[in-house]
C-alpha cells in the first residue's frame, strides 16, 4: 500500500467517523456521566501524549533524559502557579541546560 493510499483511506475513515457522530441520537449524549467523560477525554489524551513523547525513544524503549527533567520542572512551576509562558521557558531552559551538560 502506497503512502497516498494510506492517507486517502485514513481520510475517508475520519470522514465516516465524523458523519456517524452526527447521526447519534441526542438522547444518548445528554446524561451527566457522558458529559463528564467527554469533557475529560482531551485531558487524558494530552497527558498520554506528553507521557509517551517524554519517556520513550523512537525505537519504543523507555528512557529518562532531559525531557523528563523538563516536564518535572514544568510540573513544579505549575504547582507554584507560575504563568504558562514562564512554565514553557523554564522547561526549555532546563532541557537545554541538561543537554549542554551532556545529558541526552
């Protein structure tokens, strides 16, 4: 299967999924539990993405390097109620400093 075929198939599947989402009856989506779950899904997906990107290599093995330290520094800054821009700059500075010291 060529790359373009895979892209076209994935695009068609995404379109069909969106179309099926519009066909779901509203009564299925009205409950409090459904609202809580659907509002928490983006948070869970973003946390999973950060975890995978921080703790794995391209081969899939788990590694602790400067990225993990940068995320740790960002978490501490967030707990101290630092502004978002400060959190991002601090995390970047921690990662750059550790890489400058030779940590991968």
